[in-house]
C-alpha cells in the first residue's frame, strides 16, 4: 500500500457524519455499547475493494454526492474532432482521430472506455488504469504484469467506476494515493503538494506506457512536471506514440495534465496560495441536520453556490474572469492549430527533397510544436487552471512553427 499523509479530518466532521448515520460512534468508548470498530467496516469484493454502496450507511452525504456525478453524462459533450477540425490532420494515423469526446463525470469511466472507437483488439489492460478501483487493486495485488494483459480479457471483470477506494483505500477517514505508478513518480512533490490534490493527480496527469507497457509518468520530481522537461524526457528515451503518415514525424499524444499544469513549472497562483483541487472542486456543504461534509460531486466551481461564495471573498466576478482566461487560451489554440495543419501540409509536400539533417529537424519541429499545443488543448480547464503557463506553452509552439516555416521556405 502507498499510504500518504493522513487526512486532516476533524473529529467533529466525522462525528457529525456518524450521528446522521445513527451511530453513537462519537461517544466515549466506555459509554458506547456499539459493536467494535472492525465490525463497522463493510466487506470487500473479490478484488479487495470496499465498493461505494457499502459505505452508504456510514457516510450517507459523501455517498449521495458521489452518486450525483451521474448527472455529468456523456450525452451532449463536445466532440473535439468537430471543435478543432485541425485534429483530423494532426492525429492522422492514431486512434484519437477515430473519436475524441470531452470528458464526462466519474460515474461513466467504465461506460466511456467500452464505448470509445479507440479500443481495438490490440488494446492492452493499461487503458483501464484510471477507470476503476478494482483494476488498481488488482495491480497492487498482482504487480505490473497486469498492465500488459489484454484489455478484452479483463474489462468485463469490473463493475465499479472511480470510487472511494481510489482516493481513500478502504478507510474513508484517510486520503491515500492508491495508484502505485503515480506515487512513485511524485518524488519531492509528495511532500511539496497537498494530498487533496495528489488523489486527483493520480489520474488527472500526463502519462505514457513504457517499454513493458506499464502506465508511467515522464518525470520523477516536481521539477520534471513541465511540458518542456517532459519533452526532453521523451526525446532522451526516443519515445513516440505513433508516426505521422504524411510527415513521418515521431509524434507524442499529451493526455490530461491537470496536476502538472496546476503544480508543475510555474505553478498556478492559486496553487502557490495553497489551494488544492478539492478546494476548488469539492464544496463544503451542510445537511438539513447541520452535518458538514465535502461534496463528492466534482463540478466546475462556477456551478457550486457554496464554492462561489468562498471564491467571492477575493474574486468580484470569477465567472467573467474564467471566461476571459478561457477565451484568451482557446482563441490562440484555434489559430495555432491552423498553423500546425499548414506546417504538416508544407512538410509533407517537400519532405522527399530535403537533406537528412533538415528533414530530421523539420520532423522534430512537428513533434515538439504539436506536443506543446496538445498539452494545452487536452488540459480540461481550457486554460483556466494556469493561464500564464498555457500561454507560455503556446508561445513555444508558435516559435517552433516560425522556425519550421523558415527552414522549409
Ligand atoms: C476522487 C477522489 C475521492 C473519491 C472517489 C472519494 N473521496 Fe472522499 N474525499 C476526497 C477528498 C479529497 C476529501 C477531502 C476534502 C477536503 O478536505 O476538502 C474527502 C473527504 C472524505 C471524508 C471526510 C469528511 C468530509 O466530508 O470531508 C469522508 C468520510 C469521505 N471522503 C468518504 C468518501 C466515501 C464514502 C466515498 C465513496 C462513496 C468517497 N469519499 C469517495 C476524495 C475522494
Ligand atoms: C481513478 C481515476 C480518477 C481519479 C482518482 C480522479 N479522476 Fe476525475 N476523471 C477521471 C476520468 C477517467 C474522467 C473522465 C470520465 C469519462 O469521460 O468517462 C474524469 C472526469 C472528471 C471530471 C469531469 C470532467 C468534465 O469535463 O465534466 C471532473 C470535474 C474531475 N474528473 C475532477 C476530479 C477531481 C477534482 C478529482 C480529485 C478529487 C478527481 N477527478 C480524481 C479519473 C479520475
Ligand atoms: C483555483 C481553483 C482550481 C484549482 C486549484 C483546480 N481547479 Fe480544476 N477547474 C477550475 C476552473 C475555474 C475550471 C473551469 C470550469 C469551467 O469551465 O466552468 C476547472 C476545470 C476543471 C476540469 C474540467 C471540468 C469542467 O467542468 O469543465 C477538471 C477535470 C478539473 N478542473 C480538474 C482539476 C484537478 C484534477 C485539479 C488539481 C490538480 C484542479 N482541477 C485544480 C478551478 C480549479
Ligand atoms: C484569498 C484570495 C482568493 C480566493 C479566496 C480565491 N482566489 Fe482565485 N485568485 C486570487 C488571485 C490574487 C489570483 C491571481 C489572478 C488575479 O489577480 O485575478 C487568482 C487566480 C485564480 C485563477 C487563475 C489561475 C491561477 O491560479 O493563476 C483561478 C482559476 C481562480 N483564481 C479560481 C478561484 C476559485 C475557483 C476560487 C474559490 C474556490 C478562488 N479562486 C478563490 C485570489 C483568490
């Protein structure tokens, strides 16, 4: 097990929750005729995971709000291949050109992975890494070999989407990073960042599959959690996700670097001020009976009146600011995506007439510029998490393209 720091869970919060559940758990032990604590722990499934519904009685508010993630359904989500038509050229030859939709809520992780046209007969089990606690428990039990098994041999065994075990292990009074690969990549970030962010970061991160097909991160310290450092890592490794059929460039697909965008490189201002993912995405709510709990319905802060009240202490118009940050970033994403397509077309048309050295540099420019762009585009906040870092990466993509066009002129 990879136990992280203890959750700063106050006795009062726990008592409030337990009282509502009808348990006299907060009474001093001597006056408490209730069964010993061990008997309150529900049974685990065959993977060793205590499933969410087993906790419904003890932690009703956390359970109900966790269930509420069902409201964030895949229907009506953005189809990125339509929003960014350039992707059809940029991702040519790779699975993401077949289908790429905006994320839905945690209730749908297993649904989405079985629906996506990206999964084929060749897909490995490592694609299940961030979809279910049962896979996480299986890897923790049987080791890294599980990652290289066939997707189709395992997927039907699982029936629990992202749930309590992923972030708490089998003890909801603690926070625990259960994904071993990510825990191992944190290095000094394990101490330098809050565990209320690490539990999210174990899935909301930039990862790749290493030579043994094990899910891995391209860094092992906080300093490495930056697009430029990660590129250097992938280059040194000679790693590519696929080769572009028109330019021959060895390309990389960025994943969803939320954790690295917030904490890596030039940290976001809110992260530097001590705010974690949970501070912005999990409101403290109060039940009818006055019990205070963290909402486990993970929403945009703009959708939560409780969060907006907290943010309003400093932000007069957070919705307006977020919209402006997002527009600034997404407008540039659109413009630069057109430039990348023009660059791909240009390189494809002159490729055969270039000397080997010029060709290699021209292909590397395609690889690097597209990675910087992708790194910003696939980050789920559309630039809000760290507008400065997003612009800095888009600047790098632009500078590379300018160099590339000059090289091929
Ligand atoms: C995606 C990660 C995640 C999942 C899944 C998750 N939790 Fe939590 N949980 C957290 C975080 C983070 C906190 C701390 C919030 C804070 O301090 O702001 C927390 C806090 C808690 C607490 C402490 C009291 C409180 O409300 O703050 C309890 C109890 C709890 N969770 C129970 C559960 C149960 C039961 C489930 C499953 C039904 C669950 N959690 C699923 C991340 C998660
Ligand atoms: C075990 C992996 C895992 C953990 C842990 C996890 N997430 Fe997620 N999260 C996902 C996946 C996968 C999706 C996309 C689901 C889909 O589209 O089917 C997602 C989707 C989301 C969404 C919805 C995105 C949208 O556009 O509507 C939000 C918000 C979110 N996560 C926030 C968080 C926060 C905050 C935490 C920590 C408290 C967290 N997640 C922890 C895997 C995880
Ligand atoms: C300073 C507050 C803040 C912090 C810290 C923060 N987020 Fe966000 N997050 C936002 C805002 C604002 C948005 C954009 C919401 C919108 O477009 O309505 C967002 C969007 C998202 C989305 C897309 C969901 C959606 O509804 O658009 C995901 C997923 C997400 N954040 C995950 C995370 C994770 C994981 C972390 C920690 C590594 C994190 N966030 C840290 C404020 C924050
Ligand atoms: C203590 C004051 C304070 C509080 C409370 C606060 N913010 Fe901020 N926030 C700032 C400052 C200062 C900045 C820097 C940019 C600026 O001046 O607008 C900032 C920037 C941001 C950014 C841009 C990304 C970054 O970190 O650079 C986001 C997104 C954000 N805040 C969201 C939120 C959300 C969501 C909440 C409520 C959960 C919140 N803030 C609460 C002071 C605060």
